[in-house]
């Protein structure tokens, strides 16, 4: 039995606990920890495991932990558990800054343990479908990507802004699909609602292989949208993260009368792809567990998490300086 502990029982922590408790027969949720005793004890009771106010108390009861605490606490908790010999999955972003994230990676490498980062959208079946189709050349050459991730302000977030909370999802997905690193970024955004962090941003990514990425993120909308579009040489792809479905389109210009643009004739061919819906968080846990048992890297390892933070730090600089910012390459790390 692989024994899992969840540190932090907020919204995401409770979901991690639910999945870990019901994942499969050879995995068990044995402990949860949270400073809020009322919530922590409630979650422990719900899933039949032990509760600890101090996460250190679960060390002897677990083989691996999920860290779902506020971002600024990730490095200290993750490093302590890695040094105690525990495999670790950390919710995104991996840490509050690149320096802290690199320390987590160094601790995992020193201990020879699995370090996974909770970039959940990589486990979305729709993203997997697009990645495979691009790799097989079914979409042709990828030229550009357009991401839109908007929603009302989430009260649960108070230590990072929209770029590091939800923009980092799109940074990770676009890096994954482009199969290339971001070399420079431009961005503008700011605060509308007067909070301590930015609540909207428009981001432009320049990839090393020439692909261009656009990301629109905000906490201003009265609706939740999670969509990605891909401009490719053979097709135009519209992907919905939530519905896990895609529209793959092509068009052809027919014969037309040059003097009548109103009757400009186009023939469209649209293919709708409905995938079997699966919970990305469950797939993320499966990958983490299998990485431990098979002694391999997870789909999103620590170095990937570091690079996503590096890009987001460049985005924040670009917003502040109103200039294009170069992104350092993590491959030497």
C-alpha cells in the first residue's frame, strides 16, 4: 500500500484528498494536515484518516505527500518532506519564485525522490489529444496559440495574482504543445478591483521555434471560460478544457464574382471531436503514483515547474516595465 498524505485542506486540498482516498486499491489516504482544525478534522473524518495540525506529525505514516498550501509555504514544506524521504507533489505554481522552486528541485534530486507539480491541464484528455495530433503531423505545422482563461475572482486566492494562479496553466500548456521554450514575453495588465495583486493580463509569448502564443487571463468576468485555439497549416483547432471537446476546421474559397464581396463564397468543413470525459486530477494522481512505483519522471516534473515560474516572472517584469523581456533558458539548470 502506497500511503499518501495531503497537506492543506482548502478547496484543492479537499479534492486531492478525495482522489487519493478513492484512486485504487494499492493507494491509501492515511493523513491530512491543516492549521484550521475544524476543516482538517472534518476532511479526516470524511475519508477515514488521521488529522494533524502540524504536518510534521504525519511523517511516519506516509510514503508520499501532496502539498496544497498557500504558494509562499510550498518550498519549506516540500523540502522538509523530501528530506524526510517522502515523494512530493506540489500544487502549481511550484513556489513563490524561481529561487525557491530551484531549491525544491535540488532537494528532490539529492534524495532521489519523485517531485511532481500540479499543472493539471497537462492531464486533460483534450490537451493529450492535441499533443498527439501535433506530434503525428495531423494538424500540420503549428504557427500560433490563443488561450482564454477567465472567471470571477476566487476568494480562496490571496498570495498570488492572476498570472501565477491561472495564467501559469496556459504557460505550461503552450510550452507543452509548442515543444519549445519561451525566449521572450510582452504583457500588459493590472488591477481593476483594487486588490494587492494583478487581476487581469494579456500576454504574448515568443517561442524558440518561432511559434507565437497569446494568453488572456482575468478575474473580472461573470463567467468561467477555459479555451485554447491553435492556428496550424492544415487546420484551425478550437479546444474546450471544461467540456473536453474540440472543433477541427478547414475552409476553401469557391469561385466568386469580384464585384460582389457580400456573396464571398466559402466552403467550411468542421469536425467535432467529443472525448471520453475523465477527471484530470485523477489522471494527475495516477501519473504521480506510477512515477513512484515505476521509478520514472512524472509528466510534469520539478524542472518544468521551475521554467513555468521563470516565464511568469518575466511576464510580471514585462507588465511593470512595459517592455519585451527575455526569458532565461532553464536547460542549464
